[in-house]
C-alpha cells in the first residue's frame, strides 16, 4: 500500500484535514513551482520565449496521462463549467431529444443544458435519487425508458455530495446502444479512479486541479473525443487558428482552425505560473498511480467507518460509494454549528446537502482518522448533553 505522503505537505501534526473534496492543500513541490513561476513573471526579460509553450504542453501531457488520453485530445481550460460550455457549443442536442442529468448533481454539468434547452428545444431530464443508493442502475433505467431519444448524459462519475459512485463503463455502454453521447464531470475521479477514456470512450471528460489532483485554482482540462474536434471553440484565439502569428506578415494569414483539441484551449492559456504548478501536481499523482492512491484512501475510509459507527454514525453501503469519500447522514439534519465545532478541534470536513462529507487523501494517516473520530464523538456527545 502507498505510505502516507504527509511529509510532502505543510500540515501541522494536530490538524486532521479530511476535506480534499472541497480543496486540497498544495504539496511543497507545487508551492515551490508557484514561487518559481511568480519569480519568472517578476523578471520577464529573463524568460525564454519558448518557455510558455513548453509548460503548456507539459501540463497538457500530465493531464492526459491521468485519464489515458493522447495529449492532443486534451484542451486547457479554466474550470469545469467552462468545459461544459465548450461541449454545449460543440454538441447540440436535437430538438425533441432529452439530456440526462441526475438529482442534486453539482451545478457544473447541469446548468449549461438548462440554459440552452428553451432555445434549442430539448428537455433536461433529472434522474431521481434511488432509494437503494444504486445510481448506476437508476441512470441505466432512465436510458432504457421509452420516449424522446436521449442526446447526451451530462453526469459526474460520482455524486459530489455523498460520494456515491457511478459505473461509467456500464453507463457508456447503455448510452452507445441508444446512439447517445456521454459527458463526464470527473472532478472527483481523475487521478483517483480508473477513468481510462480509451476504454470508456466518453465524448467529453472534464476535471479541475484544485481538489484531488493537488493543484491550484483556475486550471482545468477537457478531453474531447476525436469525433468532436472539428467543432467551433468557445473562444476565438490566435493559437486556435493555423496562421495567426505575431512575428509574421500578414498577421492573419490562415484563419482555418488548428487541428486537435488544442483549438479549444482557453484564452490566456500561457499562464505558466498555474500551469507549472498543475503539471508538478499531476505528475506527482501519476507517480503514485490511481490504484495505489485508492487503496490507501479505502483503508482510511474503512477505518473511519469503524470509528464513526462505534460513535453511532449513520453510514452508506460501502459497495455503493467511492473509496475516497465517506458521508455521515443525520436523520434530523446536521446539528447547527457542527462543522464549526469540529473545526475548533482542528478536524476538517464539509457539509453537503445535510450530510457530513469526509474526504481523505494521500497526506492523511491513521492518526488523522483517529483524531477526527474522537472529535466527532465529542461533538455528538456535547449535542446530546445540550
């Protein structure tokens, strides 16, 4: 099993930070990459003119490696919502068709389709939360339901609020049988789970760096299947065209679009501070491998289950959740001030849709888990005594 990587982070020993699903701490090496980038921007006359291009491609390759994609199929973007907007411009659901989302999914893979539906004449159908917690079966049932044809399912690979996992292989197969497309918001999966795009074959897969892959805000990536790479980008940029070069005359010599997913790169993509940080972070993730990371996180969440169950917590079925997220339910709702009470004991997790979402990563160890469980038990005992 992968050992705890706490030594690579600046985390005090008395802090039990189990909140990677909100945002991760930066590894020391990623912090140093950021400082180096800021120093370069402070002295731009010393910067090699070819540096931004090298960093762009290094970062693109690092992102592609986490999902088994060729680098040329990945575009650099600022956020998941931006990526869904790119997909919405490339892929137009036909009038009268359905776009599938699921209940209480994060806003990013949902709102773009809701905004487009009235003008484009399709409907957005919400798959309701299944009573048994099996989201994969629920989505499959919605795909198989007779009625208007399904154009695309725009869904996360796991439920952001409680960690319930969806089997993307099964869902992709069901959609393909109906001639429908698949967009995966892999915010909580890339780098942590097996999301090999060569096998799953989604039309789009999008993820940011600021959560699980240990990078900064403002950097994200979209995989675009080759069958969609002839679309029009969301932004019109010089590097997105074949012949807009500032060192040549005429300047606008060839306005046809550049090949590959690179045409969909965001404007001002050469922010080499954030790109350098993202590249270092994702290369670190790749060096551990998603299987080893998942094994470690599964051990930590299993230990959490044991401790929290002993403290009376209501927990989900293990087989239906991701290995790196565990949620506690409260029949009468989360007690007021509960998150702040945990934080006062230096135990950190997040409130999500009335649940307590706990999300460990490679920097956590058994002591963190035991500290968190003890803090939880004290807070619950204090509420019971009040």
